[in-house]
C-alpha cells in the first residue's frame, strides 16, 4: 500500500467529504482530512495509521499551511487535494446582506484558493498532483433563488478551467467536479443558509426554495458512487477538466450547452458587427481536450 496516493480533503466531517474519506481508507489510500472540529472528524471516521484528522480554519492561511505541512511530514507527500468544504446560500440578491454573500464566497471560493496557494509548492516540487475542486451544476446552469451560490460555484469552475492550463506543463491536473443533488445534509440547516429578509415580490424565489427544501433526503445522487468516481478519476491518466456527476447535472448541463449554442447562432451577426472588417476573426484558444 506504500505506493497509494496521499489525499488531502477539506470539509470531511459530513456529507460527500466524509463519504470520500471512508471510501479512500477502505481502498488503502492515506488520507489527511480537515474539519472545523477534529473530534467530530475522529468520531465519524475512527483512528488509523493511514488517517490524519486535522482541525483547520479554512479562513486562515496559517492554519491551512500548518495542516499541509503536517500531512507532508507524516506521509512524505501530497498527491490529491479535494477542495470540498462549502455550503449553500439562497435568496434574491436584494434579500441577502453583503456580509452573508461575502462569507459564502469566503468559504466556497477563497478557501479553495488559499488551499491551492499553500499546496502548490509541494506539487510543483513533485512535478505531479491532482487538484479536485468540488463545484456544482449550479455554477454552469443556475436556477431561480440561488444567484449568490451559483456565482460562487461559477467562480470555482472558471478558476479550475484556467488553472488546469496554467499547471499542465508542471505535470499537475485540475478538475472541477460539478455534481447534481446528492443525498447528503446539503439541504439541511447544517449546510444551507436562506435569507431571513423575505421580500414579498420575490414569490418565484421563495417557491424555488420550498421545492428544493422538499427534496431533502430524497435527492437522487449517491455520495458513495461519487466518491468511487473520484478515486477512478485520479487514477485516470487523462482526467477531464469538467466532470458533471448525476443524471440531473448532465441533463441541466446539456440543456444549457444547447441554449448557449442557439444564442450564439441567433446573435452571431451582432457579435461580428463590432469587429473591424480588416481584422481577421481570431481562432479560439480554447483547449480542445477541455
């Protein structure tokens, strides 16, 4: 088992993170996992020579750096980083306070950035590694009532896309995993914030929230199957930069892609009308393997 990769997983005391940690340990991987409460993590997972539970404040660069150093010291390397910690936020933008939005972005966007900044020196030295950022289908095809959350996850997806190009020559891979609804605590009060400032005019927003809350415990996505896919993803020599998991995520992504193509065609003449005729249309720099 010594040749098994070392994983570093954030937000591991519940939900997908916890399921992933258990799956990894069952398969013989070595795992460093973070939580705001180390005791909760130990209680949920147990003790093992291959498991390093870490109490980490993802808002603190020093706390993140210390946890990565601990993982490096114990296991000798870090191969896979899973930025999993996050939570949902619902409400029309007018209903949400700037503080609520900023805190959500701090955990969903800036925490992964801090982790990436602190782990990259290890991965660059190895000239290998795989960063998996848990985004959401909401980051590509958002729905009514979840604008701030969609914006945060869109940022994670876009960051992953460009970073994959930035680190490709260093032997490091990056994947944005965009799941649909998973049967976890995500729709419970533990992982979801709804604005208490209700404005009557936003009935469609509030109805959307009610529909999603009614799904709690009935989601079609299986977190264990997602964990199994993540393990397979890392062992694949050619992983995708975007991976939509769940038939609901795939369906929403496909519908959005079709809509985008239709809109591009409809508005093509207007798009071209702003280009100087004498200047040739540049070829896309989009990487075909992405």
